[in-house]
C-alpha cells in the first residue's frame, strides 16, 4: 500500500459555545483563518492526495473567497462537501468523496484544531504499518463524573480516562464498514474511533498533545491567539 492518504477536514460544526455568528473556523487567528493552519499542513504534505473539506453550505462561498486571498486560487487538492446535521453524517458525506475507498488510508481531522503538526501525521503512518485504526488522546487531568439531572450518577476512574483528539487515521475500507454498520443500527456516535470500536475492532491509541486542543469557547480562542503570537 502506498504511503499516501486522503483527509476529511471537518468544518461544518456550529459555534454556539464560542458565541459568534460566524463559523469559528473562519475567524482570523493572526493573519489566517483558523482552518488554514491544518489545511495548509495537508496541502504542503506530498503524501496527502486529497483534502475533502466538509463545510456548511452557507459558508462555502466565504471560504472560497478566503482561499483566493490566501493562495490566489482554490488549491486543486481541495474537494468541498456539504456537512450533515451530526458530525457522523458529515464524515459520511466526506467518505463518499474518497478516491480510494478500498485499500487507502483516510485521516479525519477537526478544522477547529489548528495546532496539528507533521510529527503527528508521521506517528499515525508509523503505527498504521501494524494497525488499521489509530487515534490520538491525552490522559484526563480532571476527575470525570457522569451527571444526570444535576446529580452525580457515576464517578469514572481517572487513570483509565483519556480525552480523544484528532487527527485519527483508518484504513478507508474499515471506516466505511463502521459507518455502514452504524447506519444499519441507527447509532450515532461521538467520533470515528467509537464506530470502529463497536465493530469489536481494536483501535490503537497514541498520546496526543495538550496544544492540539479544539477551539470551542472564547477562552480557547484567546489561548490559541497567545500560542500563535508566541510562535511568531
């Protein structure tokens, strides 16, 4: 199998917790929109054959205009796909655009995680030599409780709790099978690793990075701004 991959870049989420009318991935982080930090990494990576950029229908033209300002054209690697009502449906739409759905690699990443780096992609590839599903996660720092109706239902054992991140990489055929099974079962999961798990297929976990957080709140955005300022 060639050491190349296609990426599904997810940018169709809402920005309710950030409190902005504009999609958070389109906000300017210094002189670039949030999504471009990940997108540019994939565009520059020779191993990446296609970026399937999943966006909200109403954001498409604005994103294309931003790309024209950044690159003077819309990069050829990009294929735009409309998002679904749930993350899982957005990924499904992205999977339909794969060029190699039989024996390729597919990487899934949140466009709202700007601090992905090439080292993480290299680690995924290295691990995929022996695995078919690999995700990043970091050990939980806080105690996690299951709360229902404002009452504690269960306290989880922190040493075995990990917080899942993207990027995640899978054999394309396996992820397609996992999505098809979820559709048959009418199951909606939180992320792609979960869909593969429920097929009783092993999912390898690599330790991620604290810096690789998802911009979800206004505080997250301020932290991202500070990181970018320090980096530059």
